[in-house]
C-alpha cells in the first residue's frame, strides 16, 4: 500500500484509485455519536495500525477548500494486524482509518459506515512489486490483470 519508495524494484499499479476510509460501526456511532469533522475525532475511541514501534495515530485529511490537516488521534487499541483493526471497528470498539480495499465489503454490507464524506482522505494505492522487468512473465502479467479486475469491484462501495 502507498507509493513505493524509489528503488530498483518495478511497481505495477493494481488499485491506483484506492484511498483510506474513516469508518465505524453503526453500533459505535449510536452509542458515541458521529463525528462531523476530523477534528471531532479527539473525543472518540480510535483504532490504530502499528508497524514496529510506530503507531499510525496521525490521520490526514483535505477539506473542500483544499486545506490539509493532520489529526493526532487517541488510540483505544493498536495492533500490527490490519484485519484485527478492521474487526475491532466492526465490533463497535472505535473508529478506524483503513484502506478502502480492506473495508469495502463491510461498507457495502452496512457493518461499517464511512464518516466525514466531505473530507478527502489520503491515497493508498496498491502495487504489485517485482524485482525487475525480467520477472514480468506472461503468467505474472495474467495474475496482475486478474487482480486488477477483481479489485475493480471494490471501487464501487
């Protein structure tokens, strides 16, 4: 996820359109209220992803006027397992800031609700990364095409 760093690797875009989604379960929102703006997250329980020692507790947004803001949230829970963060959100434990690909099925099913729709969230494009162009075999290209087609259905949540 995210723009790959400059390197000798070849990054093939799979879902360049993917963005983060601020979301929570209907049960959480019924009990705690729905934040109208990203700044209102300060009064909510947030669920964060942790990579190594770094907790991703700074969530970025862009308003209608183009102003960018970063909100530092108070993590109720943090995990290095992104799917666990999603499951916590579905269970009503707090608000998550997840990749749209990770929560698309939950949004469509109504298990999660997208929040602050007037605010644009950060892009999290998905790439297939290979060591070099020589590894782009017909089989790997077919795999990429298959994954792109399957991911395209998640774009419409």
